[in-house]
């Protein structure tokens, strides 16, 4: 097992970690737990600081996906940040490149997966999603604590890797058959079908134009 304690063998990564496995290693200084919860009120996305301070996994720190870990000047919510901005946000919540980061949220895991992908896209491979998130942690009687996290700023380096994000033109090329690729929607079936209008335009990107 590698030094981080989450990997079996020197070349194997675990991108999904069980609550049991995290609980066994929760006190280790080389493991950092991060809450990435987001809520929505009307049409406004909010980082869920309130829910975090009400209850979170002991020792966790909060990642603000709406502003700190996104580009607030971007045209859309959750536009990816620059490498410098992501590094600054990670440093502010006490993360280092030496740590194994475990991310979770208090809903379906979509926000934890978002932060997991961001870390991967900017060069940090030692990151995993907590399987089942806070819901599973509660169900299995994992310990909880309240209040804000108090962490000293640290040093974190980030370098953007190519190929982790695409733009509208690249997606359109796949839809129109001008480029090879497969589009996968991870939203709930009702949102995908358009029967639940969670966003301003219901439905999903067509398979072919």
C-alpha cells in the first residue's frame, strides 16, 4: 500500500473511497477532507456554508464552488477557474499537494465530482470522492462536528492539463457528426427528459443535430 493509505500498489488510484475506509484514516495529517456542497434558491446557486457549519465530517474544510473554485467573471455559473485561482482557493483552505484529498457533498455527489475533476484537471491526482457523500456518512453513524473550519493558509501548486474541458464548439461538432465523441448527461432522469425544469431550458443536448 502506498504512503497515502488509499492506494493499493504504486500504480493504482482509487477515485472512490468508502465511508469505512475514510473513517479508519480520518485522523491522518496527510489526508484532507473537503465539503463541496452547493444549494439553489430560486435561480441562484449558493455555496452551502450554512449546511456545512450545521454539520460536517470532523476536520473537513469547505470549498466554495460558486466563487472561489470557479471564475466569477465568467459568463456562466461554475465556469472553470484559472490555475492561479484554483491554487489560491486551495491554499486558502489549507490544502497541499502532498495530501490525499477526499471530497464530498450533502446531495447526490455531483458537486464533489465537480471538485474532483477540477483537481485532476489542474494536476492533483491524489483526490477521491467519498462514496455516498454525507448521506452515507450519516447513515453509517459517522461522527459529525459543527461550526466553521479554522485552517492556516498553505502552499498549493496547480498546472492546467489539456483535454479535461471542452467548449461549445467542440460539443457542437460531436452533435453534428463532424467529430467523434460520446456525450453523457449525469443529471437525474427527470431533468434529462425535460419533465422537471430545473434549469432555464428543459431537456438535454441532442444526440445528433
